[in-house]
């Protein structure tokens, strides 16, 4: 794993230290987890934006839940 130095403002550093005490995780672990969640969220947003763009261009279509249930024989 490669080290990536970051600079935190005092307030964030204090919050990170307090969170570290409360959770028993090291500041590095907390930052790594936060970055992993952020990266996944950003990937999800991009994927959703790509689908929306295809829908707007008419390259992909949507279907109502009722129509999908009927199509799958799940009429309730």
C-alpha cells in the first residue's frame, strides 16, 4: 500500500482524533474507510448519471413497477 500524505485543518483533526477514541480505530483506518465509501458513492452517482443520459437520448427505457410485475407474472 502506498502512503498518501494529507493535510487536515485543526477542527477536522480534532474530530478525527475523537472519532478514533470512540471507535477504537486508528485515524488511518477511519480515513481509508471514508475514502472507500466516498469512491463507491461517486461511482454509483456516475453510473446513475450514465443511465439517465441514455434514457434522455432514448437509448434506454423505463418501466413502471405494475408493468414489470405483470410482465413477470407477479400480478398482485
